[in-house]
C-alpha cells in the first residue's frame, strides 16, 4: 500500500491526534470487554509468509486455509477488482470458522469508474455476490477516489441512502478538502451518523489528515500503514491500543484493525505485536499468529525494536 508513503520515515511527524469532541455523543459507556475486536491483514496471498506463518511448501491455492487459522478477519481488497461468483465466495466461506469476518472493498466500477452515479444495477450484483459470505460477512468499506471532492457530497449521500442496512458500510475519504473545511467535515460526518455509516480512519505517514479520529457510529474501522517494522510502527501501535481502550470503555461496539505495509511481507510481525498489546492492556484473549520461527527473530534481524 503506497498511500501516504514518505521518502524518509525518520522525518515523519507521528504525533497522535486527540479525540474529536463529537465522539462523546457517539459512544455510551459500557464494559469494554464486550467489544468485538478483529485484527487482520490486507491479503492472504503472500509467498513470503510460507515458512513464516504458513507451513513450508504450502501451495498458493492453500494460503487462505492457513490464513483463517491465524487471524479472525481480512480486509478483502480483491473484491475491488472483480465480482466473484457465488461458488467462489462459498468456497472461501467454508474454509473460515464461524467467528471469522471477510470485509469486502467495494467494486471499483462503483466507486472509481461510475463514481457512485447510475450504478444501482452493478451495486446489486456486488451485494448479491458478497451476501454469499452469510454470517462471515463483516463490514464493507467504500474507498472514494483521491479526486472525489466535497462538491460530490450530494452524490455520496444519495448513494449511501439507497444501500441495504446490512452489512454495515464504512467510507474512506482521501481528498484533502473533506478534512480541511470544518463545515464540510461536520456536515459529512453528521450525515454518516444519521445513516449509521462508519468512517474509515487511516494511519499513514504522509497523510495525517486522514487520521481524523472522528467516529460516525460505534464501529472503528482502522487501516494502519506500517513502515516495515520501523521503530515508529511499535510506538504508533502503543498509541492505538491506549485510544482503543478508551473508546471501548466508552461503549465502542466493534473494532476492525487492518494491517498494511508498503511491503506486506512484514505484516504478520506487527499484527502479532498489536494483538499482544490488546490482550495485555484490554484484557482480551485474541489469538496471535503462530510463527514457524519466533516473530522476535524476524524483527531483531532488521535492527528494530522487538515486541
């Protein structure tokens, strides 16, 4: 994932922003141990994971069957590029346990080609495909194109209004003007709240505006972009665990924490650290990915901080 990539990570400002004040209206206090937490990666098809978290000599066709033993969700980017037939979705679903969640990304013809206009039919086809995940279907996320600016607010609103109420949808904004103009930002997030649409929070080095820290419902959908086990990655995870603990105590229902890297080969190490810290500080019992070789060895060889 190249979004927000910077030439020198050491010069990046990773100051963690405060909560948006509107979050207090979204969250109602309850026992944070009841929050559902899902941690996963952006894809399952990494050959570099063979011998790391997949058994040696694992065939590519068997990657998913091993991935679902390691994680409880996946950010399903592959649905952005094609709509899959029912039998393919059913095959993936049958490999997963009952608690595993697939979080499909909206098909690009809807979001990037038609730009949410005149796409009722293709949206129906997309939903009919992902509905085959049944109880394994998690929240979907709609990534808007980088040039989809606030002038398209009414188009976005009209499109979101006609979506099915289930599964839940989270929207990722990328054009800077969604964040730069307070009036636009407030109107947009009020609209999302009224429709019970979630907001994606993206944490990446070169675009700190998308780390907006504003919830629009009781789901936090976080896309974390690490820098291949740079020391700052672990500090940023520590900051996230503290913030999520606060949100959970205030009444957050669901967390999706999706790990990205500019080179995805290192995602398992940082997801392991994330899960360790959530278990330690938030009293969960989430399963950590199991390494063929200890994760600490993989991290220490890079000369970075080990968990």
